[in-house]
């Protein structure tokens, strides 16, 4: 995981300015001390002011980087939690896709003499889309646009098949069966990608 803290232009400018001020103070300190050698009260007051300025600058820089580190760490933790949730959602969705694929496989197994009416009835009763209906919209961020479009296309067709059995014909079955196998492979590939991101 990348643990470097990036500098913005503003923070870089402030850091350079602080370093310049500190260098000037350190270089001019002997001259200032010799000038103020005879007046210890004035010396103590100026040294106190300089100490406060240097302490304030150093404290400000430290506070800035501590806050920046905490914000970055918090963002990384949130991103990791979201990745894990996307992984869980995709695993559940893959299970549903695999089940639907088996439903289609049964209707297309050689030797089965299902009539189109029997296939319609079987598909309408057996196809499921419960997990898809529970997927949050943010899920789309974790897979490619093409893969997400395939998911949407597949589940539109499953919804149509469940809603209207008359929409199911042999061409529909072949088309959806081909699509569901592609979506299954896409889901497995995306699972591996998300898993690798979680491990980083």
C-alpha cells in the first residue's frame, strides 16, 4: 500500500517559507546576540519571541502532517471497507448467476425433450434475481462499464422471463444462455481483481 504523503503547492510553499525563516534566524542569531549582549532583558525578550515563532512554525508543520496522515489513513480504511463490501456483493451475485446458469443448462441439456411451454414454465419458476435487486448502485464503481452493462442486460431479460412467459422462445433461451455464461466469467474475473486490490 502506498504510504507516501503528497505535498500540495500551498503546503510546499509554506514549508519552504518556514525553512527560510528558520535558516535566517539561525544565521543571524550570533549577530543578534552580540548586539543585545549588553541588555539582558531585551535579549531574553527577543529570544522568547524567536522561540515562540520557531515553536509555532514547527508545531504548525507537525500538526498539518499529522492531520494529513490521519485523513489519508481514514480515506484508505473507508476505501478498503467499500472494496470488501463490493467483493461480498459480487460473490453473492456470482452465486445467483451460477444458479441461473444451471437452470438454463437443464433446459438445453441434450436428450431432454422439453417442449417450449415446459421450458417457459420451468424458467419462469426457477430463475432468480433476488440478489441483483439488493445490490447498491455504488456496486457499479467496482466493475468495468461493459461488465456492468452485461449484468444489467442479463437481469432485464431474467425479469422479463419471470414477468411474461410468452417472451421466452428458443432464440431467447439461446441468447440468454450465452450471455449468462459470459457474465459468469466476467464476475469471476472481477472477483479476482477486487480481491487483489484488497490484498494490496
